[in-house]
């Protein structure tokens, strides 16, 4: 049950998805939430996500290929 809750928070509310070698972030935070913060590994690289309604911050050991809200960054 705990794992499903974490997936809802990171995938649905945080909007974090991985496809092939690309990271995609399109947040959909509930109105009542101000931010969500979590760490996650993908392909041997750790990512530190901090997501609010107006700002997405992603820190990682290696620069990722990614899109944020549909735009390549």
C-alpha cells in the first residue's frame, strides 16, 4: 500500500515519468499542497525533485535529457 501511495504522489501529483532515456516532469499538485519534495533513482542517476505550483527544481549527479511541462530543458 505504501508503494502505491508514493507512486501516486510522484507520478500523478509530481508528474514525473520516464520514457526510454528521457525524464518528463508535468506537475499536477492538489490546490491544498504548496510543494512536494522527493528523491528517485533512474538509470543509475539520483534525482532530487522539488516541485511547487510555479517552480520545478531537479538536481542530479549527471545532466538529464528532460522536458518540463512539455518544453525541453
